[in-house]
């Protein structure tokens, strides 16, 4: 059913993934001309096409998985795909940041609220996947009793 707990977790995971399009990962006090990611003093998903694709697709899959409640197998696979994409986006964002830290030099880099959103999205995708599997196990055990 659509009002299950995994639907709430999937909605929160999708919101966290798609919320990255409005919030930066990190900021600097002033723009750094030599840096690819801090040229505008903000590091967000729009600085790299791969990040935009990974987090956009992960958010869309999490939202789509909400409406797949009639087919728990497919819902499980879609939520696992969203989980993998969120982990991939988190790893890619950290890798891209560390590769460009030398260009930033000694500028003070402050992590923003958007830095926590990929972790939150991974956490909620994991919880949704776990509860989908738990629900599937419950339904299969009820089928055996018939």
C-alpha cells in the first residue's frame, strides 16, 4: 500500500537527492578563479554533469518506487538502484572535491547543509529497501499459512 513506512522513506530519500539541486555542498568566502568548482564560490551538483545525472536519477527513482507498491519485487530493485546511485553520487562528489582541493589552495572551505543530504538520502534508501524486504517476507509467510 502507498501509506506504508517505506513510502515515507522513499519520499524523504527522493527529497534529499533532489534537494541537492538547490543547496551547495561547500562554499568559500570569495570566488577562486583558478578552481573549476569554486569559480563561483559554491560547490554544488551543477558544477559537474555526472553529479547532476546521478543525484537526479536517484531522486527520480526513489519517487517512482513509491508508486510501485503493487509489485514489491520491482519496488525493491528500483529502491536498491536509487541506493546505489546515491552512494555513487556521494563517492563521486567527494572524489571530485578532493581532486580540486589543490586548486582551491589555502582558501577556507566551509561545508554547507547540502553536504549532509547525500548521506541522508543513502540512509533513507537503505531503510526503505530494508522495510520493502521485510514487507515481502511478511507477505510470503502469510501465503504459506493459507
